[in-house]
C-alpha cells in the first residue's frame, strides 16, 4: 500500500529541486521521502485538471513544504518509521503487512491509522459485525516498548475514524505532540485478532438495594445493559464500600472502561508522560467509581488522598501559579468483561457508620 502526493517538477538545479508551485500540506520544514512518478493519463478540465499517476522509486528527500511550493534534495533518504500489521481471523493468520511511514509528528499518526485500517480491510473484507482485539506496540527510543490493547466493535468495518480513537493510535498522537521533549518512535507493531460477533452493550441503568449503605460492607450494584440488537439484561457488580466513607454522601458511577480516565498525577517530564500512557482502563470492562466532595491532590507526580483542609490550603496557595491539582475520586474498581461497553450511569447514596443503627 502507498500514499503519495504527486505534483509537477518546476525547476531542477543539480541536486536540489523545486516542485508543485503551491503547498503540499503547508507544514514548513520537513524530512519526507521524495519519489519519482509515472503519469498514466491526463484528465483535462476547465475547473481542475488532474493526472493519473503512480510512484516508481524513492529518489530523495522533501526538505521544505511552503506556500510557494516544495523543495527537495536528490539522493538523500528521509528517515521513516516501519509499521507491521499482523491480522488473524477465523483460525487463520494472514501474512503480515509491512509499510514505511514518513517520520512527522502530524503525518505519522494519521498515516499509521490509515495503513492499519487498510491492512484490516484487506485481510478481513467482510462487511458485517466484527469485534477486533488489537494490541499496539510503540517502540519509543530510550523507553521499554509501550504496549496498549483495545477491544473494538464495528458494525461494518474498522474505519480509520474508529481506529483513531483506540488507545494505541491516541497514545501515538499524544506522544509525538507531548510538551516536554521530542519523542522518537523507532517502530510500530500491531497485532489484531478479528471475530465476527457483535459483542457490545450500552449501560442504560444502575441501581443499589437502597439509598443507604453500610461502610466497610459490600454493595451489590445492579447494572442494566442493552446489547447491540439484543434484549436488556442485568449484571451484579459487588463493590466494597471503604470504612472511611462513613457518614458521607457518595456518588457511584458505572461506565465503560474506554470512557474513564484513570487517576494519574500530571506528568512533569517525558518519562512521566510515557508512564502515564501505560495506564488505562480497557474498553471491555465496567468501571465503578466512588466519589465524594472531599479533596486529595496530585503533586510532583504523586497522588495524595484524604488530606485535611489545612493541608489543602498549604498545597494550593492562591498566590502561586504552580499549585497542586485537586481530585475527588475515593475508589475505583474495574470489572473485566468480554464485551465492549458504552455509556454510563450514576446514583447517590448515604454511607452509614457500621456501628450505627
């Protein structure tokens, strides 16, 4: 597979060339592979003529993409990122798809998503309900491989817009656009196992046995789920209620894992940023969150819970711009599942003291 922008060579001066006479993307200084093209046919039009063409071979590097055109150097080779996609379906494994993608922080996530989507469509072309178990490994220079897993449901096929929301592709974009330091991705590997089943459900209801619960006990939550083109059913999630919540009003939320952001301290360098990307809730899980109005803080890359008001005032002085960030989640529990869940519901309860009436 290949994605190429073809245009007219305007001027050549030995090793340097000038082309297009207009921007390609208009993204300034770049280092993109430059290829020689073959024109098969010209389609004339008064509004917009176009040429049918194909790339032949890589001949150099595009170094600048400005408003007046693109500049390239013949003979040089631009750095690229190898992407390998392996797809398994119906008990068979397809030959791996291998491509080289331009190393650019804006183009790489977009083109990688397109390449993965194309590989999946080629390997499993059936237009039907499917669930894909996708594992993405990002090899970031200076760090252990970043491995991210998604379970994705699609009613027709895995389009780029669906894959772009996966943890793997989202993390790739976040990584290349991080505010701390340039991140170099040396390689991307994707393993996808596709099954033809509609394993997804929407969370449509949440209930507890009553509006008052005991601290330190177990709370059986009734979660009503509506599967895709199926009848509603109820699952019971047994949740522990911490003793520290005695006497408090608590909001209980249940949501699909992909919609819940883990409690993470704000990253203060690239290493912390990469480590935060490793932590997430899988889409094939139900996540129960217990929240109150009591504050904890995230400070210097660490979470500190259940602080007294005097400590909060010290850590969050009004006269400083660099303050500790407040958070309110007391406890989160993830329940793994085989289905992909969407939506969420919440209820409020009062937690009684275990020694009380």
